[in-house]
């Protein structure tokens, strides 16, 4: 359960098989406490925003405290993640919100690729792959954590049954 770039999987010589990346994103963690006042009457965890200047998902990690993540798509080879610098991320987020956000503070940003891939084997000897180390697919809000926990639960009862 050591993640998408699993060193355990690599040490075992196992490869993920799947199609090329489905989409590329820049995850932008930002703080904007003022968004709570704008959205408190429409609370949600995920806001899918379709705007003429940008399409994105705004993830409310803690609305009241102003903790957010924006999932901003980019399109290689026309763009790469570096084209979404802090100034551009701020511009896009404000376009998505529909107004300037004076207290918007970009905390961090990182690029990632959405893939659909699976390891050809889940176990080698007494070593078992779980979560993103074993399989990756487009997220639906939890970014793989739910399936990783399900994998752990699944293997626990199986191991308990034979020991």
C-alpha cells in the first residue's frame, strides 16, 4: 500500500498495465475563508464548475475554515503543469468563483495524471500489493483511499482465515 509509484511493486518486478493517461491535472491546495459566506447555503464536498474560461472541480476540504483544492485540467502537448503557475491558478480559481477572492492564498500545487491501470499480479510470495500500488483508476472524490482500505480489509479476512 505504498502508492501509485510503488517501490515495492518495482522491487518485485511487477508492471502496471493499462492505457495511456486519460487526463492530466494540477491539484491546487488553497485557502479562501471568504468562500464560506458565498457557498454556505449550498454546501457540498465537490463543486463541478463549467465556466467559459475554465472547467474544474473545487473540492471543499473544510469549507468553514476555507480549505480547498482545485483540480485544474491541462492538455499535453499543448500545455504542461508548469503553465499553471501561482498567478494563473489564482486567475482560474477567481474565474471559477465568478469574482475576485481577496483572501485567496495558494498553499501548494502539484501535477498528476489520471490513469486506468492494474498490476498483472497482486502477490509475489508473501508480499501483497494493495491500493494504488495494485490498481489505479479515475478517482471519484476519494482519490483511491477507499479502494486501498477495501483492499486491506479484503486481504485481512483472507489471511485470518488461513492462520
